C-alpha cells in the first residue's frame, strides 16, 4: 500500500473514495460539514432519513455526491464526540479499511486524521493511521495456491493508495515524520505476524536464523549464529536439553543494533524461539496443538522490533538474543526427573518437559550478562496460566525493578499494546524448591505464570530485568486465527523513549 500526505479541501481531492467521520446523533465532523455545504445539504438529508446515526464501527457508502470530485464517499461512525479517544480513532480507521476491503475503490483519501483526539499531535495521528490501516489490511496468503483468476482479482481488492489529509499546511512536515514512524512500526509488526503464521515445517530454527541474517544484511547490523558445538562449550546444558529430542538443530541468534553512543550500555531483548512445542515427553493434548507453531512469537517480536528500529535508524544500542529449537518427544528427549546444568551453573530438576521455554531462556539470560546491559527484557509465550489470569487483552509483566516495569507499562499504554504488572514476591520462590537440584522447573498449578517468572529471575540477578508473558496476546484463535505482532508496538515505544532520554 502506498501512502502520501495531503493538505487539500475534501471536495477537491480526486480519488475513488473520500473518507469522512460522523459523530453519534448525526453530528458532522469538520470535513463532513464542508462536503455537506458544497453538496447543498446532501449529507444532512441522507442522515435525516435514518440510514446512519454515527455509532462507532458503522459505515455508509455514498456514490456521486454533488459537488464532490471523488466518485464515492464513505461515512464512518465515530461514536460520541465527548468520548472520542485514541482507541475510538483507531476503531474508525479499522472500520474504514474493512468497508473498502472488498470494493472497487483502490485510491482513497481519508480525512479522519483531521479529527481532534485528546493530547494527540498530527504526527501521532498520522503514525496511528499508517499502523492501524496496514494492520487492518494485513493478509497472510504467501503459501496459498491461487486456484483461479477470480481469487487473484479478489486479492487485488481494497485500498492500494491512501492519501492522508491534514488540516494545516504547517502540519505537513510533522505528518510526514509520523508517516515514516508508522510505516516502520507496521513493517515490524507485519514481519512478526508473517513469522508466526508460517507453518512449523517452514519456520524452523534454521529458517529463523536465516531471516535474522537477511535482516542484518539489509539493515546493516551485526548477526551471529551459535551452533550446537559452540553452545556445548558455553555450557548451555539447559537449552541443549530441550533441543535434543528434535532432528532440527538448535540455533542461538545474536543481533546487534549499535546506533547509540559507544559508551552507552545496551538494552537487551531476549525472545523465546520454540518453533514447535509438542510438550516433549510431557505431551500436550492433541486439540489445538497446531497453534504451538506460535510458541516462537517471542522470537518473532524481537525480530520484528529490530526491523522497525532499523528502519527508524534509532539512535540506541540494542542487542537481540534468540534461543530457538523445537520441543519434540523421541528416544533422546529430556525426561521428567532429569537434572540439567545451566550455563549459570545452577542445576535444574525437570518435573515437566512442557515447561521448556524457561529452560531455553535461562541460558540466554545468563549469556546476556556479557553485554553489561542497562536493561534486559525477555519476551515469551511462556504460560497458559497467564491466559487464565489476564485473558487475551493484556501481556503479563514481571520485573525485578519497578522503574523498568513502569517504563514498559507506560510504553504499553502509549502504543495501545498494554501490559499488566504482576507480583513476583519472594513468598513464591519456595514453590520452586527441589530435593535433588538447585531449582525445579515448575512450582505446581498455583500461580503458574508467577512461578515461571520467579524461575527466570534466578538467572537475572546481575541487571535490571523484565519478563513479558505474551501467551495470551501473541496470537488469536478461532475465525480470526493468526499472529498479532504483539508486543512489537510496546517494545518499539519503550526503545524510542530510551533513545529520546539518552539525548537529554
């Protein structure tokens, strides 16, 4: 999709469709008022007939409106004017994209970015316009066979070019900067979605490593891949134990985006990369096991974030670490009762092989120490317990530093990719006691997401650390099944804020 910024009158802007907003109780937005005037009250008459009342998520398509250059006009319901917020703004954008997704309007001009939204600048509104439009228009059909010409034509429908209009000529420069930011974020989110949506026989650990290398070459950042023998020398017994039941070789991916000052301590992002999770010997139930291809969404989000910050040319030092492998059952697979020796030297009693994410992350967290980080954030589809606790709306956030946790919470609120701060008190640590090793890999049914975080915290004592449990937010099930690209927006906002703070 192509985007451009305009500063024009709605009646003069030539396109296949002009998009304008209508508040609840049929109150016209400024752009709608202008079009109503040039059309001799055409819009007012339509609304008086009761075909639209302006409720949120509603749309009405009009054709050949008098005095308007565009062939079509899409009215988008905005809800109550007094309640019109950033969230409602994004809903209106989504509704407009959906309404045009199967029609003949390929070139559209939207005046929704002119709407006043509390505390939002023109730059932010345009950035959200790009992000939300591309998110709503996203389709994953890379591996679908196009059976006939009608399918190809259907795929071509929808918006191909979007003109985003701003109110003042003085806002054009600011809007263009917002568009660049929005496109960069949308690019990273889309990349993360694509990786998650690929089947596990395609998106293997080797494939993830290749994607990281390709990304590094394109955006000029360093990428290093550690293989099994190197991991053995490093003493990553916990990570390697998870991988030993699979014929797919494990990969340990290290990416370095070094655009900050030379003496600036880096932020380290760690992404769980289990490209398929059967549960191992502690085998999962068969129902919905296909969705365990999404167990690498932590890795996907780190790769997506690197794509975004590279396109932004973000002035910050960021390290990405991705331990990636499969968790499979065979004669060599780790058994319940086995005791592993992690890179840190701590021994781990494996009570459940399906609690494997923490076993690969703990070695990655130990490896992160060598970068002397300012902060480490790990991202993982770690526990079903987090889905029970928070559902599919909020990511679970755990941290050993309240200031870091607050940074991430604020970034989540600002990016509409919210997280919720969960407790990780010392009271929970004894649940991980083992009779035969330094620590057990599970703490029982109670507080499962918390004890998982407590496990990771044992390996993150030498730096400020946060853990994002994205088991409930990384993908959707059912009719809309697919990756969400979360928490790329949260991570990007967090890193942009860090970069801005370093300039002061």
